[in-house]
């Protein structure tokens, strides 16, 4: 008579020996099937007991994270010639500020980055790191300043009594600027000849042509001043002159403000870092702290909350770094065929020494759950 313990200790080898000894007898087939059924029943019973017993196991969300600075400032030149200044708030996942230097099509611009913005330099908030020079804006400012001087002289002339002396002064000034224009025309003609035989550079020729254009404007201004000096004055003419003067001053102030906006001023303190895009002019990263951008599976969105602790495992570092969830995104995105949402965790002060772009392993503890709940969460993926 076989007991349960005898059935459980029968090995496959013994089973084959029994079959060899008792060929044709199905008695031991039934014994072996009975043994397997008992083993399976014991395993299922253990699983059921484990699932429904009040046993709790720790549950954590595991994912890969990317280290980013808390804030980042980028200066980018687009293909349409516009210069964009963008300040990113990586903690909140948003653009904190956005400014555009709109250059007119065909304008010749020059961008000077100051030595203080060299790679690896530390800049402070409000520091000037570069300037954008616009030839067209500079030319407009010179023209407006000339017209302003002409308007001021005209009002002075209309309001004064020593008219003959003013007329002589205006005539002399006109003669001077006409002489300068003649000299500049000869310089341009000579440079054009030298440029044709590849002796002079195109830049030198363009600078000479710009100087000639500015001198020609001065001739027009001096001519207007002379005509104004030769004319009589009435109160209506004086009032018109003052109105024109005020309008010119307003235009100059607006243009000077636009030129001031062409100065690149750092909106944050940070480190000038390298970049790998041809249209990027400058990148400054906040060094006061770091954040970890976490892609979390969409199925686990109910297990993550603001203020939740996060552990960051960095290669080459024995102890994990501490972080805290500060922002949770509500927009899903696709990654490797699975749906994720973004979360951001602020790294504690002990994270000094991290580098932007570093990939780390992240663990978000979610407390202890019952074994049945743990199995359900795992099988949901």
C-alpha cells in the first residue's frame, strides 16, 4: 500500500524502473499522475494563501531619469534672421520668458559675444554677455540725429535775430560736407577699382559706401539748414518746427531703446556650457541645483504625487541621491511603443557634482501593498 510520502519521493528514474519491471501494467502511471497533481495542488494552495493572506511587500516605481538644470537660458539665431532669447524653467516644464530681436530682411548684422561669455565662464544675473549690431538700425539712428540737429538749428534760426551770421554759418557747413562727399566718392571709386582686381576686400568697399551714404545725408541736412536760414520766420513756422522736433526726439528714443534691446543680458546666474547646434549662440545653465526628468508609465500615474521622495542611483556613487517630486505632467507621450507621462523631481543639495544630461536610475517608493495588489500592479504591465 502506497502512502502520500511514498508517492512524493518517487523519482522519475524509479518510475522508469517500475515501468521496465512491470511492462503493460498502468498502475504506476496512475501513481505518477497522482503525485504530479498533488505537487501542483500544494503549489496553488501556497500561492492562494500568499495572495489572500495579510502579507505586505514594498512597491516602488522604477524608471530612468535625465538630470537637467533647474533653469536654462538659450540664445538662438533662426533661419529667418531673428535672434531668440529663451529662458526655460525645467522644474515646471515651461518657458519662463521669451524675447525676439527682429532683424529686417536684407539687414547686415554682426553678433559680438563678450569674453565674459566664454565656454566655462560663470555669469551673473544682469551681466551683459554680447551685443547684436545692425547696420540698418545704426544708419537710421544717424539719419534721425542729423534731422534732429537740423530741426533744432531751424527753430533757433527762426527764433533768432542774427540771421546773416546764421546764414553764413549754414553755407560754410554745407560747403564742408559737400567737400567731404567729394572726397568719399573718390575713395569709393578707387576701392571699386581695387576690388575689381581683387586687391581690396568687399568689406572695405561696403564700409566706404556706407560712409558715402551717411555723408550724402549730411549734405541734405546742411542744405535744409541753409534754406531755413535764408527764409523768413513766422510763428506758425516755429510751431511746426517744434512739433517736428518733438516727433524726431520720440523716434530717436524708440530707436535707441531698440538698440539697447540688442544687448544680450543674462537673466540668470549660471555656467556657460557647450552646445551642439549650429544655430545656437549661447547656453547658460543654472548651477544652484538640478532636477531629474522622469518618464513614468501611464498605468502608474495614480501612484505618483507631488512631494513624494525619489532615490537616484548614479554610476560611480555608492549611496543614492535624494530627490522630491515637484511637478507632474498630465500629457501622455509615446516611448518605445509604451505610453508615459512626465514628472520632475528636484535633487537635494547633496547632488552637487552632477552634470546636465546625465542618465540615472530612479526609484519612487510607493509604500507597502498587499501581495495580491503587488501582483496586480506587476501584471498590469
